[in-house]
C-alpha cells in the first residue's frame, strides 16, 4: 500500500490480486469538501460526497466482478483508510463476522419516548420563548390591526433588557400584554406614553409590538427552524412507533422469504458523526408483488457483510405484505 496526504486530500493506493490478476486500487478523500472516489486501474468505480460530516463508513465498489469496500474509520482526530476484499469464489473464508457486527438494533420504546419528548420540547420553545414572540410578531405583522397602546409600565431587567407593559381597547373590551423592546423604541414609548402595536381582530388577546423588518425576518426564520425541528422529531417518533409495532408483530408470526439488499445508508447522530448503518431491501410477497423495506440499525462494519445485491432473509406479514423485517443471526 502506498500513502499520500496533501493539506486537504488523503490518497491511498493498493495492489490487489484477485482471480489471478493484479488490480491497482487508488483512493482520494477530501477532508473538507467531502469528495471521495475510488479508481481501479485508472477507472472511477465509486464516487461519493460527505460534506461537513464524519466520513466513516464502508463504501462498496466492484473489484474484478466481486464486491470490495473502502473502509474509513476515525479516532476523532484523523481518518484511517483500509481496503477490504471479499474472498474469491472457491477459496476458504477469511474469517466470519463477530456477533456485534451483525447485531440489529430494533425500534425501542425508549427511543420513541426520547424523540417525542424532544419534539414537544422544541414545540414548547417555539410557543413559549419570550412569551411567544417568535410566532406572535410574524402573525400580527401579516394579519394584525395597528393601534397605539397605552404604556402602563416600563422596566429594565438586571440583564439590561427593556420590557414594556401596555393596554389597548377593542370595542368595550380592554386587553393587556407585555414584551421586550429595543432601547430606542423603549425611550420613545416612555416619552410619548404610547407604543404602536398590532393585534388580531379575531383574537385581540394576540398582540405584539410592530416589529422592525430585521426582527421580523429573524423571528420568521427561527420559527421555521424550530417548527421544522419539532416536526422532524414528532414524525420520527411516529415512524419509529410504527416500526416498533411491526417488529413486535413479526417477532412471533409471519412468512419468511429471501430478499435482496438495494442500498446501505449511513446513520448519524446530532453531531453528524457516523454511528451505524441501515439496509434497504426488496422482496417478493406471494401473490402480492414486490415490496421494499428497511432494516433496523447495525454497526458500520455490517455493510461489508451485506453488500448491495446480496440475498438476505426477510419476514413479512401475509395480511399486510408491505410490513417486513430483516432477519439476522441475532433476530
């Protein structure tokens, strides 16, 4: 094996014998832009990209008509590169996988509860942060009615934030609210005794200061960000709950068949570090046609034991043939 490292790109090369022929395998991996490629005898056989994320994983390519893998691992400070080849047909196995590599993590109630809790916490942040400013200001800016409210109290907090309480009249009803405001608008409101606000005609209790364009843009973008996060967590919890119910049902009943791996996905945590992999597969249910499914999570090295195109054991529900699980030695 030969090595090469530039400031932004790692390079490796191997000479591999397979089926009586020697192949020259070359690899390039860009640290920052994430561009990654493998050449065999000068021809590109794999190309991928991982931007601003951990590059770790087992990346499959064809070597002499059989699968081989570029294995990338890290200790948190640098990357390590290995070429892993499957034994040629007719040769003795080079050693089987250990139990941890083929252990499949099924959906758990703990994971579902954690996703649900994160989703609710994020939604609560959107609704309650700064007394609902994140959603109040965009809503009243679009659909609110302008009015000058009477300043009833103006205070400065220990952190030098400025808060104003105000009251306004809608018909025979009086409404009060409070919120934080910029230094310039705070001083102006104190001197005039009134502050411009907007309220919803259909719900006058929903009101807010007339926002500055910059504040409005920040509130709208941050609200969308939090809403997207909350939706992602809650949809993830709902999807995982559905997977959990399928796993529980198929752990005791179902029809076994043989499927085929179609894709390997790298799983990442919140810090974008690679923590495992999952398989997508296709299978045929009797008299129902072809269906697709996905596995639970595996260790990263499991990708080398279930290459794309390889057969896998599948169990599906004959009454709901789209519900399936991938069977492993530990399942």
